[in-house]
């Protein structure tokens, strides 16, 4: 069951000027990167994570991908332009969908992409209508993750794949760290193992699982440093107070990452006959 009040909160956050401003930091890849150190740049490392997930999902030319929580369409453009995939890219943020359309116009592969409004917990697509289900760094915003994964299993064809990356809980956090993690994500984080179990329960054989936790702290340190470096530019879009609040929030994310218990990982599965 979707938590509508929470989803309105998330939509408001992604539709707000501060999030538009944050695109100056993220570019069109709104997720951590495979950085080894905070001295590396975020964007190419974030693209690397997308490329790696495409390998794990066995993406091939000509297949039809359903991307949920598509951000501003960075991955959809990547899959269409470099892999020749048809992509139905969906989101609950109408502001981000508008940006996606704007940023896709005239780009390679634009005719292969359609942007549509969809809540990943209640997909209005037919059973077995996609070759691949793709969701990057967004299920952390779900209060009904098993429902979302069951929806994925419903819309993917037999033999098709699912590809997910998400922030996770890694290891065995103590009480103080547990409280810190609860502070930064209301629905709470799953472990990578919980994702593997949920894929299996929904009818996917797990074909890949990679722990990317060592990249979390460098990613968040880099993101925070970039926000601070671009403070004036961001404030011109969203106002000084919003930027200060965002920096405060990223202090919390960095503190959580420094514990080693804020994880990140990728899982992929193939839909089996039931
Ligand atoms: C951290 S961003 C990741 C965006 C994109 N996947 C990427 O990696 O660039 C999280 C995204 O999840 C979307 N989102 C959150 N809850 C959602 C839901 N219930 N259904 C669909 N999208 C959702 C947000 O609007 C936002 O675009």
C-alpha cells in the first residue's frame, strides 16, 4: 500500500527549486558514483555506475526497458543513445519529467524514449510488457519496497531482467548509527541481502549482486564539497536558506557514510517460470 502523504513529500522535494539547483552538482545522474576517493569527480563515476548496472542487467540493442524513478532522464538517454534501447522512463516528479523532456530534445536516441508519470508502487502497465525493469537509487524512498518489486515482476517478460541499485544498510549498526540512519531515511534502508531475498520472493533468479559500499563515503564527501563550492550559484536558483539547509543535510549523510554502515549496491535478476 502506497503512503500517499510521504510520496507528496518526496514529490514536493524533487519539484522544488532546490532540487533544480542540485542538478548543477549532479548533472543528469542523481546517484553516488564508483569513486575511490573524494578527489575524483562525481559525474564520470556516477556514469560508471550506470554502465556497470547495464552490464549486470544484460542490456542489449533493441530491447524495451521500463525505467522507474528516472530523475531527469540521464540513464534513459544513455540506454537509448549507446545501447539502442527503447526506454519508457517514469517518475512521480512532474518537474523532473519536464526537465527530462527538455534535456532530451534533439539528443541521440531521443525518438526511442517516452517519459511518463508513474508511481513505482502501482504501475499502470500490462503484465509481461518489458524486457528489463530498471530502478536506480530510488527504492530508498519507498515505504512498500516489496510491492514495488512485485510490480516489477508483473510487468517484466519471462526471461527478462531486473536491475536495481540502492543505498543500503551495511553490516551491523549500533544503536547510535541506527538512529542516524533513521534520521536520513524515513522508510529505512534495506540490506543488499534483503534485496536478493525480495527478488527471489517476487520470482527472479538473482544473477548478480555487487557491494559498492566503499564508494559511499567518497561520493558523499565529494557531493558536499561540490555543493559548498557552488553555494552562490545554487543560492541564485533556490535561495541562501535552502542551500544552507541542504549543506546541513549533507553533513548528516557524510556522518552516516563515515560509520561504514551506510551501504550501496547493485542487484540484478532474471524472471523465472513460476
Ligand atoms: C535519487 S533520485 C534518482 C534518479 C535517477 N534514478 C538517477 O539515478 O539519476 C530519486 C528519484 O526517485 C523518484 N521517486 C521517488 N519515489 C518514487 C515513486 N514512488 N515512484 C516513482 N519515482 C519515485 C524521485 O522523483 C527521483 O526522481
